[in-house]
C-alpha cells in the first residue's frame, strides 16, 4: 500500500468558500475519493467540482459522473443547474439523504437524440469566460494594475525590510483627533450612491449606498469599527456612530494602507467587543508601531514597501489573465480550423 506524504490531499468539508477545501491532510488511501467528481454537502447543499483526489468527512457525498465527457470544461454548468434544482434548501430545515440526491432532477440542454449537448455547454462557458477575462483585463489596464515589475527602489525596500528601525507613535499626534460618525437608522436611509460604513466584516463594512445629507469623509482615510477592526478607504463615504475615522488623507496612498495595517494590529486583538466598543476617543490614545527615520514615521519607505507588495499580489492575477487569453485564443483557433 502506498503511503502518501502528509498534507498531500485536500480535505473537503461543508464550507461555502475555498472550493470546500479546509486544508490538506493525509489519511488511509482507501478513503481517498476520486478526482473529476462533485463534492456535495449533505446538509448544506454546497457543491464544488474537485479536479484532483481528496478526502472528506461523512457529511460530504461524492457525485461521480457517468458521462465520459464530464470534466473541468463543463462541471460548472452542471453545478449551476444542480444549485437551481436544490434552491429550496434552507439551513436548519433541510438535509439531503442519498436517496433524495439520487432522485433529484436537473434541467440541461440536450440534442435531438435526448443526449446532453456538451458542445453547447462548453461553448457557452468558454464565451462567458472570455467575456469575464476581457472585463478583468480592461479593469487592470484602466486602473494601472497591469504593471507588476518591481522597481529598483521596491526591490531594495523589500530586501531591507527586516533591517528597518521601528518606533511607537500616537495616532492623535500623527493625524489629529479622530472623528466619530453619526447614527442613521436603516429606516431613515435614502437610496443613493454614497457608501455608508457600519461595523462588521461583511462587504468591508459597507452596509448601504445612501443619498442622505450626511458628513462625507475623504478618500485615503482609515475607519475603525466598534470592534477595533481597521480598514483603508480609497473612496468618499459616510459612517455611523460605531465608526471612528482616522484622517490619514494627506499621506501617500500606500503609506496610508501601511498605517491602516499597523492600526488594525494594535486595535483588533480582542479588547473591544459588544460590551466595550471602540470609539474615536480610543483612537486618540491608540499607539501603533511604524518604521522610523530621524525619529519620525518613514512614510516614504512605507509607501514603497506596500507598492512592492501590491505588485507581487497583482502579478498572479495579470499572469492568470495572460494564460487564460492564450488558452481561449487557442480554443478559438481550433474551432475555426
């Protein structure tokens, strides 16, 4: 019996993100599920295509294709059709037995002989993917995100990061008094275009887009919510009374991002909760650790470091777009040959 290296295979659970994969584990190979299958959460109705072999818990059911043409090119269409079929599922009230799953019917495009029209499915998915890739490419280009080559200064900043001198600085001394937002009940909000920030992680704390006459905070600032969670804002916005605004707008963009990260590290470590909220007065006495030069925050280095990290992160996206474009162009050439 072959013994696989620890952590070689995905462990699929009943979660709705990361393709259902919680991590990588090693178990007895006889429990290894086949790749090119769909993992189905029995009491969550989460469905993901698993290209490679994987392990699961007992609440994940494995759907194995009978059609030889089923695979990576068309799996997402089948999953979309299945999700529509299982759309009546609701947490706490539904759990699908094996028999229910087996007897569920889905609607798919078919040929005149009633066989699944795989050519149509794959052509449609390729068209959708091509459109999305074009939109992503245009977004990267229009926002100047297609350049991932590090400058000499950026390379040097990353190489010297561990050698930086750091010091503790008070937020109020750096950016003046923080500002507290004002309460605006949901029932009083008028639909509009201004992002309105409240406490929470969902949608980065943007709870609504409003048209109310409220105080508008500048872009390139930092919000800290009632739990101490800090977020950088590159847009103008309004905020409720559970939001404190740190006025970092005079900093270079990436330096402001760096400062936001330093604030979050200091403020979001469990000391603020429903019983003890974070307010603007807490921001004014908050101390953060920053790189220094001549006893002052070294904003130039901060800006360069984050610019470099930004390029390293976006590099994979740019290369992904380039790869997908080549694949799609090859498919088009083959189809026209």
